C-alpha cells in the first residue's frame, strides 16, 4: 500500500508525517484491497485542511475532507471518516454475497 503525502504551501514536519503514516496505515485492516492513499494538506488563515483519496483495487475511490485549527486534529477526523466509509463498503459487499440468514418473524411455538 502506498501513502503519498503532499502539502500546498505547507512545511510538513517529520512528526506529523509519521503520525499520518501510522494513522492511514491502519486503513488496510478495514479493506485489504486498499492500494493507494493520497493525502493533501493545505492551510488558509486559521484553519488547516486535510483531503484524502483512497484507491481500492476494485476500482472504487473513497474521498474524505476535514478542517480543524491543527493538522493532527484534521488528520484524525479524516481517518475516522475514511474508516467509516470503508467499513460500510465492506458490509455492502458482504451483504450482496449472501450474509447471515435472518430469523423468521414467527416463533416456532406458534407454528405448531
């Protein structure tokens, strides 16, 4: 899995880069087919913005964007959004393939 981090008019500190790599590296546990993550940081006045695009091998693209007063907070928000979206897409695929059978609405005792 590739993690590509870029900044628009932002000097990227090494500690922030490590935090982002550690955080976004966890996304592979939600979906094994994550192949590439593009993260872009930008700053305007008093807000820090983080955008992330996750490429999945099945051809899908997941996008999330967040802004906060600090980059670490914005990174955490984007991570939460991406993880929620990847979990949801994994559940959709599982449901389409035939998941757990639903119990019947009539109890067995009443059928006799």
